[in-house]
C-alpha cells in the first residue's frame, strides 16, 4: 500500500531512484568491463554512424547498439580512482 506524499515530503526523496540506478552500476559484479562496452560502442558508432553513412549502415548500427546495450546487464564495475596527478586533487 502506497502512502500519499506531501510536496515537502516528496522533496526528501527526489533523486533517490537515480542514485539507486547509479549505485547498481557502480557496484556491479558482472564479467564485462566498462572499457570493453565503451570500446564496442565506439567501434559501432565509427562503423555505422560515421559522417558518410547510408540508411543500411544506420539500420545495422541500431542492431549493433542494441547488442551493446545488452552488455550492460553483465557489466563489471571499475572502482572510482581519482587522478592524484591532477592539481585539484
């Protein structure tokens, strides 16, 4: 049973869903590193969505990007590391 929230109470929970989704990715323990997913997506975009493209290559790109998106279900989170050489850290 859901309890109605007042506007002032609602503001206490704004962003909770976003943080929860972020934490799921942040602590994911799958087997596919984030770098592998990024590289796969980069190659798809370069191959199928480059400056010189056709309807056919774009259609292939949609299929390939859908496959890339499925890889996120098995993502392996990489710990956040600050760049200690950066002057602001």
